[in-house]
C-alpha cells in the first residue's frame, strides 16, 4: 500500500492554495530539515502495511478450523502484524492529504487511486481471506446481499480493499475544494468569481458529503478487517483531522493521537511517527514515485497467493 505520487512544481501556486484564495507570495511555514521526508514516510507505511498483510494471510493460514483452538503463539503473531497495519493508517492519511495539498492535478490523483483500487481488489481478497473467514461482517449491505454465497479466496464481497477508502477521501477533499472555491468570500478573502453558495449552504453540502462518504464505507465494508477494525472509516477520520487542522499542528497531532488511541492504540503510534516528519519530499528521482503503484499490488498479491495456494 505504499503509493501516492503527486505533481508539484516548486515556486508555483498549488491547486489547494488557489482554491483557498492564497497566492503564491504567501509566506509558507519554515520547513524542518531534520526528520522524516515524505519518501521515508511512504517506506515506513509500506513496510508496516506489508507486515500487516503477512499476518492476515501467511500467519492466518495456520489457524485451525475453530479459531479458539489456535495456539497462543500464532494468535500473538497475528495480533502484532495487524497492529502494524493499523499503525500505517494515519501515515497513509497524512500522505494523501499532503499529496492533495501539493498536487497540480487533484482529479488525476483521484482517478489514479480509483484505478489502483480496482486492480487491488482481488489481491486484497487473497491477502485477507484466511483472516476474514473467521469474522464475516453480515451487518453491512454486502453482507446482507451475499450472506447466502460462500466466500471464495479470490472473490470476497464481504470486504473491499482500503484503497477504495483512500479514493473516497480524495474525492471528498476535491469536492471540499470546489465548494470552497464557489462559496461567498469571507472577510479574509478577496472577491471571487462564480459564487454559487452562501456560507450556510456550503456547510450543509460538506456535511451531506461526509454523511454519504461514511455511509458508503460502512455499508460496503471498505477496508473492514474482521469486525473490529474499520480501516476505511479510520482513514476518513484522520484525513479530516489533517486537512482541517493543518495550520494548528499541535492541536492536530494531539487530536489525531487521541482518536488513534480509541482504536486499539496502534494508530496513535502512527501519529507519533508523523510527529517527526519534515515536509520534505525526499525523492532522489521523479520516476521513483511511480514505483509505489505496482508495489501496492505486489504487497497484497504475493502473500495472498502464498496463503491461498491450493485453494484457487
């Protein structure tokens, strides 16, 4: 799941700044030279996610038919691996928001994520099927519709891969930017063209959009890992925190850590890692950004094929 490339030209106004009415002469926050670059954050997030998928695939294939008969060592190993996956959730949320803020083509970013989510659906099913077979979520929309169909390792509609959640979050941010661009200006903003919404209408549209996103992720079990870990919804919460409180870093990190602590503590560790980021990209070559897309597919596919050998 280490992915996300975006286009940013140094010294040029980003789409995020244009949507907020901030010109390129606006003084940007001084960057910290020491710490973790975006490249290193993606590396850390990718490794953690891969370890997590090893837990849901290769480690879970050793579970007996009755999960309660499993030995303590196997269960402990699976818990540690799943915890690593949860640690990566706020990291990916941060990478997504930073990609959106710096992208010159935010809609292209969305469509790339959408295409990647479609490609990763079967690899995700393979990588999580051994784990999901003990904890099917029958309360979701797909659970109700397909409760009579026996899940297959390569075709499991009870859960959708979390990249659908990332694409949904990107769509929400794109719509937020469009609404902000066309709502009536505030006192701190200059005159705007093509004003369609009052401030009240703009807030109503935002709330409606968030309600639709939450409903989509819940009913379709986007990123749902077992019954306890709704990765899609968790990602949306972190994205909203990082997007809305970016100018208040201390408040943003404290709130994100508090929210992360509510979900098995592991996401709070990811927020702690984010505290050491330095806002630098850190890519030695431009082409290396595109390696994250095939890496996301292979990171799900390889352990999935190992875990499901003989079952396909």
